[in-house]
């Protein structure tokens, strides 16, 4: 009895080339959408982390762990650095009750929200007890975000109830907001909003985190079509 022949089939060269061509076409077609998704996700995650670090350090103020805190922003070659810092109540009480010498809190020109990372304490304003990246303390953090920003260097400082609230550097002004966006392009127009046409053309994404001296923090996303920010 003759054994039944096996029916063995496989890809021939033409079929293999056809499959590879189809995969290539699909990859080229899908790449722009995938790239845009990556940019949007990166910008959104960065904004969420900034919101969380502001919320976290504000919670430490409300519960009394720190009497006075700072959130520091610094644009580096590796991305946007964000550091939270805290001052304990004993140190802060001593500081604001000191009414003599050049280190007087109420002296004109005294830097109440110094953006220096000097470790000396106390000096005229480098008076932080703990800060992220230098202190083994879970209440303060340092994060490095692979995004662009409209801030080169700046900080905000505040206490419970908003009694002491100050800005320094690029945040020394009325605007209580930081805008984060794709590192490739992070440009704003004369009104302070992202360039709508530029963001629409390059499919870049922008988010902004807003806060008040009383600890209200919110997150918004830029909509290039309506050229407005929307709540997230």
C-alpha cells in the first residue's frame, strides 16, 4: 500500500515580497499617527506629573508638615526639571521673626523665593530643610520630564492659606501657569497661547497647569482648532 503524499505548501518568493510590501505600506501610513500619539502622551504625562507634584507639596502645607514650600522649574539640556522643597515650621518661624540684619524677611529686596540650589543653611534665602533629589524625604521630589516649556527657570513659593505667596524668575508675575509641550516645538504667540497653526501642522501638543495661591490646581489641554484651552 502506497503511503499518502503529504500536501506541503509554503510561501513562494512573489508572495513573500507582496507581504513585505504590504507591511511596509501599513508602517508608513501608521507612523505619523503613532508619532503624534507618542508626543501627545508624553506632553500629557508631564503635565499630570507637574500637577501631582504641586498637589502633593500643597497637601504637606495643609497638614502642617511644612510651613513654607517651593516648586522649582528649570529647563535643562535633558528636559524640564521640577523640584519641590519644604521648610519646617521652626525654621520658618525663626526666619519671619528675625527683624535685624541683612537677613530680615521684611527687608526690601529680600529674596523670599530664592531659586538657588545652594545647600548652605541658613543663608539669605537658601533656607530649605528638604528638597527633592537632595533629601531622603518622601514628602519632596525631583522629576525630569522629556518635554519643552515656556519657562527657562522659575519658582513659586507659598504657605498655608496663601498668606505668603511669591514667584521668582519666569514665574515672578501675575500668571500662575506653566505650559508644557513637545520638545520639538514649544512656541507661543504674542497673546501667550501656543501657535495654533504650528501645532496643527506638526501635530504637536500642549498642556498647561494652573494654580492659585490658595492651592487650587487644574490641568488644561490646548485645542489647535478652537485655539483655546479645555479642561482635562
